[in-house]
């Protein structure tokens, strides 16, 4: 019953001290663990707040890991795209097209195209 009340209060107030206070109050009023809560209210309150802090920390860590994963995936995609762009620049340059056309056609900066063309082996 305590857990049920606790879940309801967390839904209502979030992971907040108010949820802990209301959980204890409602349980005491309903006679759920009433004697235990009277004797150890501060201890229970501290334990609940610590759990809130831990849960928040774990959720934040998960959020950071998820964001890191998205960033890593985006970086890998950028590397793959840059490799394809570089190969396309080489192919188009070898086909005799101008750096300006290549940049425009591939949506790249002209300076980047010129840098990659400069690195191509001279034939």
C-alpha cells in the first residue's frame, strides 16, 4: 500500500520532497505503517529523498549516454558522408569538371573541394 501511495504522489508531484511528505502523511492517515512512520518519519523521508536523487542521477546519466550515442552516430555518418564526398570530388575532377561546378553540384564549400583536389595524385 505504501508503494502504491508513493507512486501516486510521485505522479502528482514528481521526484520531489513534497511527494515524500505527502506519501508519509497519506499513509499515516490511512493507518498504513502508521506506527513505523511516526517513529521513523525523518529516516524514511531521508531515504526517499536519497532515492529521488539517485533516480534523477541515473536518468540524467542515461540521457547523457543517449545523447552521446546520437552524437557518435552523427559523427560516424558525417565521416562516411565526407568519404563519399571526397571520392565524388575525385571522380568529378578526373572527369574534367571545374572545382566550382563540383562544389556547387555536391553542395560543398569551394575551399574544401580545392583542398581535396590539391591532395589528389598528379597524373
